C-alpha cells in the first residue's frame, strides 16, 4: 500500500458527452465525485493521454488512467494500545471500542486514540483517510464500529451509511419511565445558544432514531435505539429533547439522581458509572466485497451491565416489598 494505485478504463458509450468528473464518478463508483474533482485539480487524471479540465466532456472509447495519490498524515503515530477485534478480513475490521477511548486525534487528544492503535496494528492504514475509520463513537460510548482496510471499501461503507444500509443499534439507560417507543424524527444541529453542544433545531440536518423500550424500572428505562441517520450526538440529543436524558451524560443529561429507597447496589452503580449509559450493541451490513450479510452483537461492558442488573434488582425488590 506504499505504492500509488492506478485505475484504468475506457469511456463507455453510455457516458458520452458527460462532464469528466461526473463520468469518472460513474465509471469508478468506489470513489466520490468530490474525490475525483480533487484528483483532477492535482493533475493525476489522464484522459486520452493528457490532463483534462474538470468541465470537459468525455467521448466513448477514450482511455482514462488515474494515479491514485496516497493519503498520509505525518502527525499520526502508531501506539501499542490494546484492541478488541471482533472480526477482520483483508477488507475491514469490526472493533469493540471501550468507553474512554477517543476515536480520532483532535484538539486536546493528540494521541492515545483508536486511530493510533490501528496504525500500530497495521501501519499501512496511514495511507487511508482517518486510517480507514468509517464512523465514530463518542469517547465515552462503548461498542461496535467498523474500520476499512482499503480506500475502495472505505468509500463503499461511507455510501452504505449515507443510504442507511448499515444498521447501528445501541442500548441506552435513561432517566424516566418511557411508556412506549417509536420513531423520533427531529433535525439536529449546533445549539444556537451554546456552539459546543448539539440540539434539536429547525436549522439542523434531518435526523431519525428508532426507539424501542427493552425494560422499564422504577425511575429509569432501558432502551434500544437504532440510527437511521448519523448526526453528532444524535441519540443523546433526541432522548434529552423528549425528556429522557441518558444516565451519566455530562452534556445533555441531568445531575445524578438517586431514586428514593434505592439499595446500596443501585446507588453504587449510578455513582460509579462515570459516563453516559450508551453502548453500540449491534452492527449489521452487507459485506462490501463478499456481499455476505453480516451481523455482530456485543454485550454491554461491566460498568453498564452492572447498572442494568442493579436497576432490575431494585425493581424486583420494590415489587417484593408491596403488601
């Protein structure tokens, strides 16, 4: 993967007269039109042996060749951080990310991230944008995520996410007893009063979350949330907006509340969680190369499972205490 990949083809009859950027996006569907426009500006695209203009129209039978440039970042460094890999083949990996691990380096987190761990496991990922990371989980959200090992697979997975063919299912513990689930459809964007936060706002982007109630407790609910879109903090924002904030959410939640008559186990579980009660429990998609339908499921980690068990015990004790 240290050498430059080369794409070659002939312009087919059905693309005749089309703008070169549109034609190449149709001819090489693993790459977006935006990516191809960047290659045209770099001069790595040859149409009939010369570098074409972006708005030039193509003719049938003309050969096209693209020397795909490697994508690198000199700031990324491999680090020996343990990874819980649930699946891998030559095209992709499915990772069970622990809470507390940042996915990608950024302000305040220059290293010690999932990306640094991936580079230690496979240095060639340096050549992929974001080292092949296709989607993110918040630092304190645990669970499953997919990482591409080739640029073609990364592009395909991104498109599958965009057209909602990648199922991402989360478990969430919230304050409040939810009577029934349903479909939350509310636009999510920057909070106009606090640019650090996201919010349900008319100026936001379309966002849809499917909610199902898994279990009701005395003062909490265990929910199954499935994303139909992937906005920043979407589940956290949607649930808080409708009055069911995640337990332990420092941004969209409430201060720690201990239910009346809560036993020692539940008090300890609520106080000890230290992060939002959100876990990416299931991931489903059709493999972009083998075309096999694949599903992964991951049980909650001990901190979240401990809270769920404590809530169940608390609810059972309440029933037993009734006359």
